C-alpha cells in the first residue's frame, strides 16, 4: 500500500469521513488539535514514523503530508 493510501485511510477514520481528496485541507475538513494528536499516534503505530506537530500544520493535505513522510529516511540513525 502506498503511503498516501495509508494516510488517507487514517485521516478518513479519525475525521470520520468516507473519502478525502489528496488536496483537501485538514482544517477545512474539521481537523483540530485532538484529532491531529490521534493522527500523529496512528502515523507512529501504523507507519512507524514520527511526524512533528509543525509538519502537520505545514502539510495540511494528504498529498503534502504523504510527501513529507516519504521524504523521511527510515534507515537513518
């Protein structure tokens, strides 16, 4: 499964919506800090990546946060 598919599934679940376009804005969809924390936890548990809060604000779409996650090097020390 591609990162964007996983991110979309997590967002749909946490925002309680059926579908999200790649360029839909998290905050426009009703996103708030409590949901953002749950999404951060899901990223860590399901994708094995830690996404800092500032990156969540800087990348408020599935496309942009997926690109950020893909840019992380999982083998870096």
